[in-house]
C-alpha cells in the first residue's frame, strides 16, 4: 500500500456501494450507491416507509445488509469499526430514566468515550440544559430529552453523525441548535447523515441529497450557502 501524498485525493469519509436491505424477503431499500466527504452533510429525504431509518440502522451496524459494502476512509468497515466511527441519534432518547441528566452523560462517556476537550457539564450548557443536571431523565420533557441526546451526540468522539429526524420534538430554538451543532461538527472535519420528511430546510452547510421517496432511488448533489 502506498502512502498518501498531498497530491492524492482523500477518499470519502463514508462510501456505500450496492447496499440493499430486505425484510421478510420484501425489499426495503437499495441497491444504493453514495458517498459523503468530510465537511459535508447528506440529507436523506423520503416519506414514511421509504427506508430512511433502516438505512441509518444498517450503517450503524444495528441491522445487517443483504448485500453491498460500507467503506470508511476507503476501507471496508465491519460493524465494530463503524460503531467507533459513527454516533447514532435515533427516535428513542436512549437514556436511563432514573439517572440524572448529567449522570446519563457521564455514563455514556464512560461507555463510548468522549470528544477531546469537551466535558458533560459544558455539553448540557451548550444544549440549553443548564440547571437540569440533577433532574432524573424520566422527568424531562420530550424536547429536553432530545436536547440531552444532542448533548450526548456532541460529546461523542465519532467523526460521522447519523441523525434520524433530529428536529423532532424541538422548537425553533432547538432546530437552530441542531443546525449550529452540525455546522460546527463539519467545520472540525466531521460529516453527517440527516433524515428528514422535508419539513425543515437542510442545515446551512455543504449538502449532498439522497432521495428515497420513490421506487427509483436517485442521488443528487447541491451546495447550500454557508
């Protein structure tokens, strides 16, 4: 293997080749081919049943694809490698209800690691939860639970974010928070996949589009003003 030089193009942070998934022998999506570069977001659009959530769960290693390859930095990546490189924000908050908000973050950092120079208490302040450190997670509202999940995401050391409907249960300030977090993550060299029904505009970052809304899967690229 040759060492990469400054003249060698860097491979995409994530590449997907011929990825397909079926449930009970019925195709859910695919085959799909797309890639996401560092500093870029992929906006995955489509209605209910289009396979958006399933795609993210396959990428995260929670479901096994029927066929295709998933590559990180140009290298085929098994589930364990993807788990280290990807942070998944799903529909459920994945919090322990009897633990305080800050305890949840400390527990998850111990389990999955923590981004350099970031502390759980600071992540709570960033996501608008200052003052709720000792509040049991079960007592938080749906929007506050989403903000706590966003704090966990911010602390994750993974370069690739998988965000499944991240705007759900958030007010306009929360939507702005998500967009600011995604923009900061991309500026630091990360990338993000964001599923949406199309109710909200894409984050104001360099964006690639993946349309899973119809029988024909089409991918297109566009640049959004930063």
